[in-house]
């Protein structure tokens, strides 16, 4: 059963931008921070992991061309920093 306002049931596409990706992840982080007693389902956990992984390993930084061998690691670090910065802002506001 899914409520009409629950966006966690549908993962953003693997090509989602930062705003879309963070909106999905923020809902999960907020659940963990404010409703941990209800637990996090395996499906929700895997969804959060998958969305973060897809964002960090996307080739968006390299345009429409395939990334050069070995460049995905550097790209993942740079892309991941956007998510970490949003997470830091979330924690500052939450605390």
C-alpha cells in the first residue's frame, strides 16, 4: 500500500539531475532521522542506495559521450560531493 504523496515507491531515472535525486534521497534520510523506530524496509534501503549509486556513477559530467577509462572514479567523487553537500545542509538544519 502506497499513499498518494509517497514518492519513494518510484525511483528517479538513472539520469536524474541533482534536484530530483536529492528530493528522493532527502525523503529517505528524513525517515531515518525522524522515524527510525518504524524501521527502513529492505526495498526502501536498496532504492536509496541505487539512486545514490546511479547519480554518482552517471556520465553526466562527460556529456553524451562515454567516459574515458578510469574517469568514472573521479567523476563519482565529484558528483558524490554534491550529494554530501546536500546531506551536510540537511544535518545542519535538522540539528
